[in-house]
């Protein structure tokens, strides 16, 4: 079983850069992979893909609604389109296009969304979407994936090409701890990743917050508390088996995510636990508020998405056991 | 198919439309009747397509997208009568457990439908994507799409219109049903979209105009646009139609955009429409 001490920080890299490498590899493996963008090829690190596969790159201009429909049409033609833009413009701006032309129509479109959450930073709340996981997980048939670091975002970008059906792949802008397997061998869509085994408490996290969960577990270990750390990179379909197995053992759960509490990972976890295994649960998430301008770390601190806050919530959950 | 036969068939399609909407006591007869000649020409004379087995990708086939999904009755009628599914299934239109949903969808697996439409303004984008896919596959068949004139009030269309010209999608033929009517009244009063010719020309499309209720003109125009394809520009046909065409009391008014005839009105309508083959 994996132990906390097994987790090694490799380096710091942007998850969006992992996406750029991943789509390039997916394009090499499968000639049906097409990259679309809405004037954000640079931000999504598409340069190498565009250079190697110019005929399979579709520039849509600043017109995300049309991009979603074009992707659906490409899917009808048997292609595997990846739409790329910021998470806000990948979801809330084009929700009805995704709902009708992609989800309801069952199209094999990969919606790839960078700059999600508060860690987008200085651009402020207009761009810091914190509702996207909720919106996307509500759509019937939509798979929602939130990888935790560069290596895993690369692995996910490759894996979704072989996965039939619409997918929402969410990642971020800043340089962040990179610690999962370089070859992506520890990633499987729909399968929770057990990062560290523990006895007293389960910390279930996704995205950037997974690394903070690891650090929180280290702090808790120093206090003599054994925390299990699970990277729930696939929000939907949720790996209920892994969640219930961990909760049955530790009887106490904390979730952590860079998203509104309403509609996020924590809510999905709460639903499963309430229905199948009522368990004390605390959540680290944004509390019904918009973000603002600031550095990523300042914003995470101000909105309570920190390792310290995970520890506070862990102790609160433990007290409810 | 002979023009006279196409005309008779369009009459049969119109019978299907009023009977379906009457049976469901809901649906959109006006636009469906207005587009009956065009849809009949497309499915029985112009497009190369394979009803059985239906293939989503449509390789080597001409592909059609209905963007104004509320005129599903005319779409379902031509699909059934060209062999995509049994004509008897038209009786299930808008009923529970039906593949013939109020607005077309792939969700129930109805052959011939490639994407859901109903929420307006999305079909041209999908048509653009399918047009790119055909180009990538060196497939020289065409993409046809149909849109309402009122539907062009949706901004996404103009994103797609820019996109198609920029990417030189000269295998795309979009037809606009210019009947000048929408739910709240004449299009010119609700939100004027004219001049469509000037607008599409300015967006660098090849523009054709035709009377969509004169079969000879519909056939001639559709044959002409096939010749015009492949010249670097997307093609639009501004198709003037009369909403409710073929049923005297439904003609030319937005009142019949989305309501169903009662029993007496159905009887009157069927008296005016030739029985070409047989009713479902």
C-alpha cells in the first residue's frame, strides 16, 4: 500500500503545459484527434501540436459557442475534437451549446479547460470560474476529470482520446507541484488514486488541492493522526467503491477542491456517503463567493484553500467521529 | 425523380405534417409546410444518401442538418418516406416512448438524425464541423443545412458564418427559410434580419435566391449550387417560402407557427392536399 513517505516532489510545472504535451502525444497516436481553439492556442500550449499537425488544428477565433458546435460536427464525421479555451469560456459561456449539441447528442467531444479556479490569479473573478465542475457533472453522460499535476494532466489528455463520449477535462494555469508518475501509469479514468494509506481520516481531493492534501497529511502525521489521501481526479463517474472503502475504514472524511462548495467534489462525496454510509464530513471549498485579483497563493489563502485549512477541517471531522 | 412526381410527393409530405401535428395536438405546422418542397427535393432528388443502414459518419454521402428543429414534422416525413424508418412510426410523433421527439434528437437513436436541434442557432456550427471532417477525409460530397430567418437572430449563426468563409468551407450549402414570420409576428417587426443577401455577401459567401415553393426552381437552384461548390466560398440559398404553404387557412401567417389543427381543420386541410401514395 502506498505511504505518505512514498510521495516525492519531482518539480514544479503548469498543468496546462501537461495538457499541451498530452494532446501532442494523443495526436501522434491517433490521426482522428483534432485541436480547436478560440484564440488561446498559446495559453493552452498548442504550439507543438500546431507545428506537427497543422491540418488538424482549427482556429475558431473568439467565438466559443461556434467552436462547441464545430466540434460536435467534427465528431459526427468520426473525428475526436478537443476544444481548448479557459474553463469559464468552456462551460458557463457555452452551456446550452454543450448541453444540446454535445451532451444530449452524445458527441465524442473533449472539452479541455485551462485557467480554472482561483489560481488563474490576477485576471480576477470574471475569468476564475468556480462553478464549472457542478455545471458539467449535472449533464447526463458527461465525464468530468480534474487531474492534479503536470504529469497527470498529460496522462489524462492522452487517455481521453480512447475514451468514448463527451469529457470535461479541467486544469489550471500556475506552476504547481508535480509528483505523480511521469509515464502516467498511475492514472485511470474513473479510478480514484490512493496516494497514501491512513487509518484515522480520509482526505479526498482533486486538482491543485491534492498536493495541499498531501502536505496537510504530513502535518497531521506529525500530530499523530494517520490520514489517508485519495486523489479523486474523476469527479464523474465517481469512484464510489474507493470512497466507501476508505470511509468505512476511517469513519471520517474531508474533501478539498478549488471550486464552489455548491456543486463540487465535496457535494458528490456527500451524496454518496449520505445515501450509503453516513460519515462525518467536512469540506474545504469556496463558500458561495466570487474570486478577485491577486496572486494564486494569496487567493488560495484568502478563500481558505490551504493545507492549514485542510488540517482545521480534519480536526473538526475527527471531533465528530 | 420526375418533377411531377416530386410535387405529388411534397403533397404527401404535407399530409403527413398536418396529420402528425393533429394527432399530437402540438407541433409546428407552419414552417414545416413551407419547407415541404425543399425537403422533398433534397431527400428524393438532390442528395446522395443511404437510409439503410444509417451511418452517423455519412462517408461518401451528402449530409443534412436541420437547425430549426421545431419543423421536425417535415424532417420526419421525408426521412420515413425515403426509408430511414417505417412510415407507420410517424404516428408516434411527440408521444411518450417515441423516437420522434418534439424536436429531433439522436438520443432515442432515430436513423437519419445526426444531432439534436431545437434550441436555435446551433446547426450551422455543426454543419461547419462536418464540412471540415469531409475535407480532412477528401470526401467530396456536400453538407446541406436548413435554418429559419428568425433563427438568424441568434448570434452563434454569425460566428459560424464568419467561420465558414474564413475556413473556405465551399462544401457547405446553408439554406435559409425566408418566410418572414416568427412566433411574435413578422420578422421585420420582431427583429429585422434583412438584407440577408447583402449580409451574406459581405461575409464572403456565394448567395443564391429562390422561391422555395416552386419545385422547378428548387431543383434548378440546388443543381446549380452543386456546380458552384468547391470554389472557395460557402454557399447560402435564401429561400422565400410561404409559411403554411398548401393549406389555405394556414398560409402566410405566424398564427400557425406552433399550433395544431382541430378535427374540422384537419379535414379541411386534407381536402386541399393531394394523396400521392398513401397516408401512414
